[in-house]
C-alpha cells in the first residue's frame, strides 16, 4: 500500500449512514481524517437524531429515492472523491429491493460520476452467491453495473452480522428454549462486528489490494453453527441447555401456501417472499461458496478484525450492549 494513499484525505459522500453498520463506518472514516458528507432522510432526522451518532460528518437531508432531491440537497453540484454505500432495502420484498438495492444505487452511481467521484465502496451481501430471492437479484444487478461503470470499486460481501444473530439472547434469558432449524448444524457462519466491518470498508478506500474486487469477508473464525451459538449462550447464563427444533419444511410450507394465495390476494405475495427469506437464512451458510463443489467453505472465507460473536453475547448479558435487530434476522 502506498503511504500517500493511506494518508490522503478524501471527500466522501455516504449513504446508509443511520444503520448500525453505517454509523460505525462514518465513525471509521471520520477517524481517518476523511471529509464525510452523510445523506439522511428528512424523516430519519426527526426520529433518530442523526447528529447524535454521526459526529464529525456533515449531515444533509435528502431523499435518496428522489433523484432531484439527491442532486439538489445531497450532492449540491459539488465534487466528491468517492461514494460509500451501506444502504439496503429494509424488507427484502421485491418492490422494495428493486427500488433501493438497484434503482436508488443506479441513480447514486450516475450522480457520483457527474460529481467527479472516481471510487465507490459498496456494502453488499455474501448470500448473493446463490441467488434465489428478489433482493439478491437486485443486488447482483447493481454489482454488475458498478463493475462496468469505470469507477474503482470494492464490493464487500460480509457474512452474518452480530445483530442478526442476537434475537434469541433475550428469549433464553426469559427461560425459553433456543430455537433451531433441524438439528442446528445445517448452517455455519463467521459473524462480523459493525466496528470490524466498518474498518474494512474504510480500508477499501485506501488499499489497492482491496479495489476492483468482490470481497467476501467474515469476522474471526472458526465458523460457528446455530447449535454452537445456543450452547454457548446457555453456558454463559449457567443454565441447562434447552432446545426446540423447528422442521426445515415448516417455513418453506408457509412460503408455498402464501405464494399460492398471493396470486389472489397480492399483499400475501410479499409475505411469501419474507417467508422465503427466512427459509434461505435458515438453510444456507453465510460462507464462501465453492462453485465447483457447490459447498460452503469455511477455510476459504476470509477473516478480519478481533471482535467475536461470543464476546458480543457476553456484553448483551452484562448489559453493556443492546441488540438492534437486522431486517432479515430469522428469529
């Protein structure tokens, strides 16, 4: 890495900065001396008080789904060196996914180029390796457009997030059983913390070896299964393990029924997609997929950072951390 590249201050436009990963990324960029302009929805500014957690960044209120608002109130006809996006659809439903994961990003890319930006760092998802869902197809469509745009790009595909695996901590604390799909060993992942992922995203702006690449990334290994997550949680709480198995076919059956009914009652079609999302995460590992064998490979899944999911569980139990659930969390 060239020392001048690591030390050069960049003017960065940031979208998706109000989510937990986005906040951490803004903090990481500001800490490295970059000039960060963070686009925030006007509604979010009232509900979430972004100035409280986006310190050091200039906050501009704009609607990213409105090209005119993004241009006038976001870019403001000013020059930027790079764009960083942690923006994603909230639900994963088809209409939402194609509007945000693809449509908004296409407009963002066009306006970034007009603003003189030469680089874009995109937070994507590792699950697009085996695309079966609308939001995965939408993400892949934009990834392709970004790679063909002429900009220097980094497409970061992280594994599972801590927040998406924390939903059952409170449940177990309340004395309820830990829910497992099948026997709890169907899937595995290398969870990554917000802070470690944010540092990696910031590295992408500075490290040529992380540029013009698709970058799967996980936290410190080894890969862990849902069963191992539950076992650790019971041990942490000093309780006898109590699991409840949920048949894998249960959630797929719900998706099938809702999908059929959705042809008659359109709102049910969206609920069917949500059920398919739940089934996907319950049955597919968040690891690098070997295209030759069709199997997930923990050893081939890169790692970064030092934070572990089990450390996070300890913090939740101690009360020093609070869990913010992910939109696609299974439980």
